[in-house]
C-alpha cells in the first residue's frame, strides 16, 4: 500500500482501530474521572460522526483527518490517566 495515498482500505483500517480503542476506553474509565471521560468520549463520538459523514461524501482526506482527531482524543485520555488501558497497539501509552 502506497504511504502517499489515503485509500479506502487504509481509511477502513483506521476506522476499525479507532472503534476498537473506543470500546476499550469505554470499559476502562478510572473511578473519579467519569466527567473527564464523558467529555473525551463525546468528542470522539463527534469526530467519528464527522469521519463517517465525510466518508459518505467521498471526502477521504477530511474523513481521515477526523478519524485521526478522534483517536487523538482517546490517546490523550489514556496518557492523562482517565482510561486504564494497557494496549499499546491501540493507544499511545508508556
């Protein structure tokens, strides 16, 4: 796969990764961090919705950008100790 092209396959892979990470994060909210988690999860849902919308309009670059923002929010929650996740394939964690 060419690294200079955002293919439908590459976009699909990133949707899958982000959706898996979202499901893990929802199940791993740290007690006492529920409000922060809700704010992050709301942003993730919003960006995922945008990514899906752009994808239906065949705006692949916009969709790819939105999915990456969504995943970035999940990574920030993991790094800030809002989600207790250990999967370094899905999250940027230590």
